[in-house]
C-alpha cells in the first residue's frame, strides 16, 4: 500500500468517525461531541430550516431536540473523496423524532431522510467540517404507536453508552 493510499484511508476513517460521533452527540445530548464535527468557523445550510454557523446550528437544533421525548439519527451510504488536507463527502441521514405527549396523551413521530453534503479540512491533525449543506429528500409525520424501548436509554450522561465511549 502506498503512503498516499494509507493517508487517504486514515482520513476517510476519521471523517466517518466524526459523522458517527455527531449523531451520537445529538442523540445523547452531548453538545461538545455534536459541535466537534465543525471547525469553529464552519458553516451550515439546512435548506429551508437554518443557515449560519455550524455551532449556531447546534444551538438551534438543541432547543428543538430538548422539546422532544427522544430522537435517533443514523448515517449511511457515505462517499468520501480526500485530496490532501481537504475532503468532500455525501452521507445519507435518517432522523426519527418523537414529540412529547399532548394533553390527550397522543404523540407524533416525524421521520426525515436526507443527505449531508460536507466540505472538510484537516487542521492541526483534526478533520472537521468547513461547510455543510443538508438536503431533505423525504419527510413523514404520523401518529405514534409506541413499542417497547430499553429503560436504560437516556438522552444524557446516564446512558450506558458513556461507560463505553467517553472521548471524542
């Protein structure tokens, strides 16, 4: 394997890890982990929803997520192209959100499916997003008919995953 192939492989894995940690940060309400996906001057354009800084997006989405009972983000179909200390990626994302029960006890589930189009750079050895464009491809809203979920699953540091994954 050439040095360039190895460097590209390591960069690709670092970017995949950053995307996974971003989702975990959102779902476990770990703000520092969610923010780490962006450089301090990184920007975000969630078309039709939010436009501004990456960290500003986290502030905006934090309020929306805090008003939910729970949420789950998944990343799939990740394509990454590395060019030295810069890269671009397209990642498919699915987010499911459960509202809090209304006065009659009814809840709604919202499911969004879209793509993150990200421009990355490596600064001081760390890969993070310079700019993200989010495209929402599909969105459904329906009354929630809940099944069982694990009682230990929480949106804070009492979640068992913090005993396994602590660093970012």
